[in-house]
């Protein structure tokens, strides 16, 4: 079947590939908010494991506490702390938006970067306090 020039199907434009597309800060923070929400679920299971160990026996608690006190356990807890702070600040950012404030493009971008910076600063402060108190 032959199409006349007027009825020939138009070629659809291709979407840019993800490696070409520049992600806006608000999109990146939205994705991180979802990822940290999932990470918090699994991190909370670790906290529950620690609490169950504390209620079980001294030997089992020492075993679990030893895992959390290892370099890998502390790295996981550091990541959990960051995820908690990032998710918390992301929730505050959304709460601000729910009031109708901060929705302008520049302001929302600044809030997105502030969420990331604030989560890093809070995480470092929490862990600095932990080590300062004699961990």
C-alpha cells in the first residue's frame, strides 16, 4: 500500500537517552526520597533485630552488637542515619510545598540542594556527637 505525501505517517521524535538528559535537582531528590524510604524499611529491620537480641540473651546481644560495632556495621548504620536525615528533610520540603510555598523553579531547586546538604551535615553532626561522647 502506497501513501501519498499528505497521508504518509510522520516519524515520531526519539526521546533523549538518559545519559544525555540532564536531571533537575528536584527529580534527583524525588528519586533519592523514594530510595531512602526503601532503605529505611530494611534499616529498621536491623534495628528491630538489635532490639530482639537485647531482649533475648546477653550472648546473642553481644553477637549482634559486635556486628553493628564492626567497620561494616558502622558503615551500614552511617548510611541508615543519612537515609533517615535525607528522608526527614525531604518530608519537611514536601510539607513546605503543601502550604503553597517554595514551588517556584529556583526556590524548589534551592530546597532540593538544601535537602541534600542538610542531610549530609546532620549525619556528620550526629556521628561526630556519637564519637565525641566516647563510642
